[in-house]
C-alpha cells in the first residue's frame, strides 16, 4: 500500500468523474474509528456515516430517533481515522425538513464540527430548494431516492418503491430535480433495476444503488449487513461476505470457557 502522505484522497469531483470514466463507486457505512480505518485501508471510495447507526449501533427499530448531535459525534470519530475515502454524513430526520435556513445551519455544523466532506438527504421535490441552497453556499450534497427510511411511518413498511408507473415517474422527476439542484451523486434504494438503470442513464451525476440492480454507477451496503453481523436482517439485496456474528459467538464462548477453567491468562500472557 502507498504511504498515507502519498495517497490521493477521494473527493466529490472524483465521484462525479467516475460517471464519465466508467469507474464504479464502492461505498459502505461506518460509525466507529476501527471500522472506518479498516475500510479506508481497504480502498473504499465513500464512507457513509449513515443514520442507519440508529438501527445498527443504537438498537432502534427505525432511523428516526437518531439526533443531529449523535450523527456529529459518530462522524467526528469516523473522520479521524480516514485518510483517503470521501466521508459523507446523513442528515437525520427533521434536521433539514423544516426550512432552508435551519437546513443550512445544520449542514454547516456537520461539516465544520466533523471534518466530513458532504452530507446526504432523503427526498426530491420537497427538499430541492434546500439542496440547491446548500450547494450554492459550498456544501456538497448527496441525494437519496426510492425507499427513504426516514419516511417509514408515511409508507408503513419497507416494500420496494417505484413499482407503480406513477411512483416510478416521480422518482425519475425527483432525480432530475436533484441533479439541477447540484447534488454530486444520488443513492437509489430498493427500486426496480429497470427504473434504476433508466435514472442512471438520464442524469449526469453518479447513482449509487442499494437493492437497485446492476445498472447503477456504484453500490452501497451497511457494513454490518454485508459482514453478517445483523443476523435477523436478511433482505435479498444484501450479500454476506463474511459471517462475523458466528465467529464472534464462537470466540466469546472460547474466552468464557478459558476464564472459567483457569486457562486464561497463561504464564506467557502475564507480567
């Protein structure tokens, strides 16, 4: 691996140029220093400090409870460990839906207090004005369309979005609006692959899919899902690259057994 001082950092321009060059964008979430460091060393392009930490880290059923201060705290932790990847931070529920001025203040806090490079927001037409204002003042924004978890109470479930003709048309229209507002990328979550491919071909900014097929310009997953840590969450779009929950379980049992039987620590492990 190249020396850290010589590693070229991923920027929003890098992500935008990937669309033209055909280089696919690889993204994963992180909420802690250790995970962020390992991801960065592995060469991930984007690390999203996602509001999914509400589920994965805090144990909540939805992303709604996580606060702006909590997102800022976790983003600080992540950015300290990252030298190369582009760090993007989710703006949590009700931190950008009230009005444009509050959105600017909250997004500004995120960038100023964490050192992250961009924010991510969910929605299209309803927030397009705020997105445009953020990009105008120099706050890079990533969009998010399709299944938007912060709207779970409105939709009443996590079913795929855009399966009906009218909703599909709205998603495509929202993607165009977000592009016009200046986003540098758009996450497309749990929409039909054909629709995602159409959106990807329509807009000039990269699309990053999660449960949206191969037609997107990149992919993102929650790191705990792809590592097999969230055993009860098994959607079709998650590929398990490891089963760390099982390995951790076995390691914990072995440790407990060694302690109970006086096998740990050994003489060599003592001072």
